[in-house]
């Protein structure tokens, strides 16, 4: 069995392959959501089979690689985040495992099993966001075909959007029972469901309805807040804990442009409903998630102040930096690069007293400075935005 205390402080070790597996919307299975499957596909023989993948020889080999301290190309995103000072998924999971009792940690590494499941059932979605692609939204398929004719090849433009995963293959009650029975300190089973748009995917409702141990389930998901799914919300109230990220990248016209064809007036009413849930139910937590790109980097001051004025200073906002498509990443544009650093220093450092946000934007600054060796694309590449328009 692995010596956890010996390995936990090195910069390669990660508990993920002992506890977790993720199913992507394209059917690919990966060790986690951060895994770069383009550079290092690890489960090519296990399409739509997360359970087979977790118990495969590939996973055994990956665990051995981690124990030996050998870096993996697939883990690059965590390595990059750590280099610029952002806490990576690898680090968050290590902190989580370190907080467990010694007996629970022993069970994790002596008896590997799925203790945290991530599912992307399909790319079925009701929006085609500027920063998205056909892997996450079926609505991009037609546009990607037209863009390819104009010489713009985007990720997954040949992606087959048909659903192939059988929801009946997942027995949540069995997963919960297997996990909880190994140690008394395990009191719940975490599951994350992403999209597409989970709130409109019937598989999500079917899966949760099939579970008889709802009070042992901790559920994480994201939503674009275009609809307020009443049936799902009723089930959420029965679960042990629910964490919902509202994927909002802009306010008003910014929202419609970035997450087309969103209706901001209707969306805002749904956002208010979600925030009301947060205030009423102790087990439901709502936060905002903003994906930062060249299209909204100078909108963030208004974005931040709008949400705080509406929902209070303690509203939780998480910012992440867009990496793909590259032509929308702030790291690849000299003009945005210089202006962003000035904006960060003048606004976030001097006017923003919240340490959480100051740290977020210090990460932005580090990210920008460490990305200057990347060859910039032509100006702002607004020709691409014009094609989208």
C-alpha cells in the first residue's frame, strides 16, 4: 500500500486515480475533469465505460507512475495552475484526503474504488456560448461546419453529438453503499454532473430519482440559469448537500453576446430564484462562475459591483481563465495583455478590499506574465468574433 505521508508533499502525487473517474460528453473517460485527453488519451478502449476504465490496467499503470514521481502530460493544467499560484484540483484533493482520519486514508489507498464520480451525459444544451464548442453544446455543430469552410477549425468540429451512454449502467445506491461501508468517517458520496446544460438533460433527473439514499448524496453541478428546473429543485432539497455554479460571464447585453441567445431579463429572474434557495435551504449553496476572456476582461468591474449590489458583499464569485479557444484567451493578445495588467493593478489592488478577489487577480497577473512567451495572435483576432456574429 502507498505511504501517503511520504508522497503527499511532492509536486506530482495525486490521489485521483485511487478515488475518481470522469465521463466526458464525447464518451471519452479520463481520470478527472482537468485531464488533457488530446495530448494523452488514457482510456481509448473504454469509451462510455467509466467503471471499466477505473478498474483497468491503464489505471494501475497510472498509479505506479504517480508513485514514482513521474509527471504526466495529461496533468499539465494542474501543473500550470500551481506555477502561477492558483490552487489546483490536485492540491484541493490532497487537502481533502489529508483532512480524513488515518483509517479512512488507509482505506482509500488499500481498497481503491470510485468514491467521487463525475458525469457529462451529453452535449445537449440550450445555448451556444462564444467560448464553447460542440463538445459542450450541440448547438455549435452547424456553426462549426460553416466556420471550418472559412478556415477556422475549432475543437471537436467533427464531433458526433449522438447520446450513447446508458443511464441504467449507473447504480448510485451501490456506489454509495460501497463507499460508506469502508470506513465510519465516510458519511456521503459526492457526484458531479456537468454538460451541456444539466438542467435540461433528462438523464440527470432519471439518475437522481433512481437513488433511494438521497440523504447520503452530495451533488455538484453547473447551470446557465436559462431555466429554473422545478422537478430537479425538489430533489435537491432531499440531498445531503448541493453545490450549484451559475455560469454567468456578463451582465445585460454582455450576457447575450457571450452566451447567445440568452435572454437576460428572464435569466436574472431565475438567478434570483437560485439565490433565494441559497438563503432558505442550508444544504443548497449557490455561487457564480465567470469565465474570463478577451470579450469580458474589461467588464469585470461592473460585473463584480452589479452582483454585490444585488446580492450583498458576501456573494461568492469564482473566476477562471479561458484557455481554449486560444483566440479568446487573454494570454494570446498583446493589447489585452498590457491593458489587463494595468486594470488589475489600478482597480483590483487599490479599490477592492476583499482578499479573495485580490488573490484571484494576482493569479491573473501571474498567468499573463508567464504567458508572454506565447506567440500572440494577430491583434485581437476580431475577424473570428465577426464570423461568430
